């Protein structure tokens, strides 16, 4: 496998200028230090493991720039040229240039495995009427819940927080465990791994049957600086050639994967 420096040196001179900012000595990653199970300063998040995988293919060490993933994240990391890639970024966001997506996932309903809601797989199921459901305020499933008359009894959790001091997802799952709420709706790549690691009595149900907008599935890419097409193409190649290993990391973590249209759950061996 050619290293990053060799690959860039072979690019056309006019194109290579936009990639001069990409480090030739390290795989420089922008990440939140306290966003477990996604990323963590101790290296335990699945995006940490994906960073290690890609860095190994590049024959480079991983180097992190840590910053809370809230307002100003891109401005203070990628745009400030302190790092070269964000490992997980939703496709189509204008703040970054996206690579090809390396997985698709969906918001999910989380309920006790043996509870009364264990067979529910849509937010319009009559069994949810009158139930107290946890929801991160302002996220797309809230619109579906409002349409189905579920918001009045819902318990909202904050969207924008400093995860070094507050974790709405963990608070929500703890409330589900204690009976404070009867179901939780979370972004699957956040809720799935948390359930797998710490809440074995819960089940995660990707919401792939919702037909009305807003959509509840997203294709996840790596984000690079605008204009760095050479770097983007190299990462695209790495994703394509190592997709099976990437899927393995995600499956081991417990990330629920769906097809590219968000209509079917994918079953991968773990």
C-alpha cells in the first residue's frame, strides 16, 4: 500500500496544490473527545477504530485534534487546518466536502426486549399512543412523533450539549431502564452501540418503515476541506477497497446498518 506522501506526489501539479495542507506525516483526525460510543479521547469509540484502520492502510500514525462536536466544530478544526478529516459526517452537508458514504443508518426506536412495545416498528403504531417516549429535541423523528400525536407525553432531551459534562443519550437510556420513559428514539449509530455495551435488556429497531418526511436515514461519509479533491479521491478508494473491514468495525460496535434507500435493515455477521 502506497503511503499518503507518495500518492500525493503523483497527483497533477495543478490539483495537488489544494492538497498541500494535508499532512504527509500523520492521518490527522478532527474528533469530539467525549462522544462515546462514537469517538472518545481514550480511543474506545468506533470512529477511533475506523481512524486506526484507515491510518494503517496509509501507513501513517493517527493524530487527533479534539474539539466538542457542536457549533464551531468544523470552523475550529478542519477549516482551521488543524486536521484533515472528520471520520463521520452526514452526506450533503455544505461545511465539508464529502467522500463517498461508507455506511447508511437510521434513527431507531429502543424498547425493552420483553416489554409491551417489543413488536413495535413504526411511530404510527397505536401501541405508542399515550406512552411517554424519550426524544432528542429538534431531531427529525420529533416531526413524526408530532404527526402521530406522541409529543404531548414525550420527554425531551437537549440536542446541543457539551458531552464532557452531559450525555442526553445515556440519560435517556437510563430513564428507560428506570421506567421514567417507556421507549426511546435515538440516532441508531449512537443508541445501538450503547445498548450493545450497557443495556442488554433493550432492543434497537431501526425506523425504516416511515414513509412520510422528514427522512430518518442518513448516509455517512468522511468530511474533508472543500477543494481537496485529491485527498477525497484517495479516501474514496480506501473506503471502496476496505468496505468489508469497515462493516466489520461497525457491526462489532453495534451500529444498525440499513440499505442506501433506508428501507431495509442489513444483517451483518459480528
